[in-house]
C-alpha cells in the first residue's frame, strides 16, 4: 500500500475491496457487517481497525505502540451510535480516525487585536462578543472532538503567539478549559517566529530523527497579518519544517497545518490568501476560505458543529495525500 494513504488502509479492511481500491485517494465506506453498519462486537471493531494499519505509512509511528490503535478503535466503537455527535458514524468515522491519529497542536492568536468586537448585538443586554471569544469557542470544540476517542493519557497541545503557558502539553478537554479561562490578549503578531520557537522546535525538531511518536496537525488561528517579523517568516518556517523532516528520513507530510482566520481584517485575509497560493507548502497546508467565526455562526446545532470541524480538520490531511472529494 502506498505511504500516502493511512485512511484508505483503515477503510479497506471494512469494505474488503480489491487491491486497486486499497490505494484509493478517497475515504472508503466501511463494510456493513450488520444492519447498522458496524462490526458485530467491539472486539471485531478493534481487530479490523488494528489490521487496517498494517503495511501503511502509519506503521512508522505506531508499530511500537499497538495499544494506541486498539484503544482508539475501542473508543470509536463505543461512540458509533452516540445520539449527540456524528463523529463516529459510518460516513465520518474514517476521517475522525485519521484526525485523531494526529497529535493536535492549537497555535492561537493572543495579540491585542483579538479584543475587537465581532458581529452586532441583538439586544442591549447581550454581551459584546470579541475575536477572543470566537477563538475560545473554536478551541473548546476542537479539543472536545479530538479527545473523544484518543487513548487515555493523550491530549491537545496548546500554544499562543505571545504568552508562554506552563503545563500546556497533552491537555485533556477539561484541563484545556481551565487553561484558557486564565488567559487574555496582549502583544504583537510574530506568528512565524514563534511558530518555529514554540511549536516546531520543541515538538518536532527536538524529537528528530527517531522520537516523533505521531504525525502532527497544527491548527493555526489568527486575526491579523504578521508584525515584528518579515512577511515571509511564517511560510519560511513551514518550508524549513519540511526540509528538516526530509533530512531525518520522514515524509514532509508528517507535520501538517490548518490555517484559519477569525475576524474580518482585510490585511489578515490578504496574508492568508498569499499563504494559500504558496506552492512550496501546498502539500502540507490547508487555508480555510471563509472566516471561522462566520462559519460557526451559521451552524444550527452541536451536531452540525462537530460534523463541520471533523471535515475541516481532515482537509490538510486530504491535501497532503492529494486526495479528491467527489
């Protein structure tokens, strides 16, 4: 099987497709082993997902940690019929598994402009919502869905552009909520400089060549353009990451980036559009086309929010594997 398709490997075990289907560039449907589309027992579910990783690129990260895959599969099975979230339903499950396989790193904006209001008040008593509020809502929801089926002891890594946060590695959902409650905005936007120093240096480079335990997905949330650094610093940091992974014998796609905007600052929109057009990083970066706060304001339920976030978090994984949707 190609080193480009962890997701196809997972799905292939469920659909028992032909060898040509194993290299499909689209998440496949699971085999219906009973009427509700799930294996008959949790044990079967664990076995099928575990077997799906054999011979795939994921083995380089998980071959010495089969417990991770077994626990992930078991938790996913338990949520398959959960009426409160669709993330482990048959159609979303391949994407949820792939997202959860990646170590989630939230790299967030705490510059002074995050205090700016968004939207309008519907009543005099309604509190003013800021970009900071919108970002916190996203942090909350991303942490919630990406920790639902992750094995015990694993969690989300939090980083901010300006503030250094103690004890911000591998946070459980409840722990993360406590962390962000104590924070506020203030400072500039050296987004590229500190991407390198706060995310890539400690979480990637210091673990090369052989101690990177999982592929990494860095979600970058910002409301502005860079300040106190060259405009190219952010892209240059991502390019350097790919080069260093190459030299360590790992695929560049071992670290991927989702980038999204909160607020409506035209300068930020232009900056992110430039990133989206940068060919040197196109295989590892996905830039959301609509501002994240606008999208979330349109979602009518928690169910829709979870569904949208899994699809969004899956985009850079799909992009890095040159996948196509229908």
